[in-house]
C-alpha cells in the first residue's frame, strides 16, 4: 500500500492505494459522513479484498476543512464529484488504467457510489453498499445504475432496511439485498463485519 494524492478540481485528496500482484480490478471506497480513509471498518474490508486479489483505494472524499462543515458531509453531489474524480484518476494511472473498477460505499458514501455508478455507466463493474443510504442517491440515479449492485444491511438496522428495500426496488440492474442477522448500523456486533466483508468480497470477485 502506498500514499497517493488525487487531483479533484482545485484540491488534492489524500489516499492509500493497494494493488496485490495478481489484481485485475480496484475497488474505490466511499466512506460515510464523519469518517475518513482511516475508517477501521473500511480498512478491514479493504484488507479482506486485498487477500482475495482485489486492489483497493481508500481516500478522503473531503479536505479537513470541508469535513468540519456538517452540511458538506451530507452534500451527496459533492461527494459524488470527488468519487468520479478519483475514478478518472485511476483510469488515467498507468498501473490501473486497464483494471476493472468497483465501488464500496458505507452510510452516505453509498449514495455517492450509486450516483457515480449511474454517471460512469459501464466503466463501473460492481457496487456494494454496507449499512448504506442508497435512497439518498435519488430515483433518477438509482434507475440509471447498470453495475451489479449488492446492498448489505444489518438485520437489526430498523428503518434503514426499509430504505434499502425501497432503493433496491428502483434499481434496474442485477441486484441483491442481503441482511446480516443481529447486526446494527455500524456492524459492531461480534462477527457481523466479517460476514459483511466476506459477502462483499464474493460479489467483487464474481463481477471484477
């Protein structure tokens, strides 16, 4: 894994790119509000993907200054633009330009992942949402996603389950909704994050 700087308009975003020797694809992580590239949950999932031979890009969607602004954390349009900028950076990078790309979104990052997937079309091979708010992507974007999409939700994350079911109904692509028994929103219960990571890895291996 090595540190990278990703140009996004007038700023640069800090990131960590890991490319296993046999990697044929890279998954970009879109973290939730108030989180960062150092999110322990996303870092764990990234390590699971790397062991399965998939490259990962963990990066900050916002600068430190922007992250201090509560409204900016929930600016899905801005988060989407940053994710697209990182995607284009990978597509122009000599080491990754021929690789398939996927998105892993958590919480509000899931909405950004789905909006970006709708925008990028067949350039994105798979999307996974963990404890996400795909509903925040909006109906137009959800109906436009073509990448196979997996929605992973905690079985005890009441309210968010229903929002994922509603969002899933709008998706016209290959799709699946998986509930992790006993898990709440942050997958803090023993073994639940491991289950989610394994299921996500299977999805990416299948499609990337």
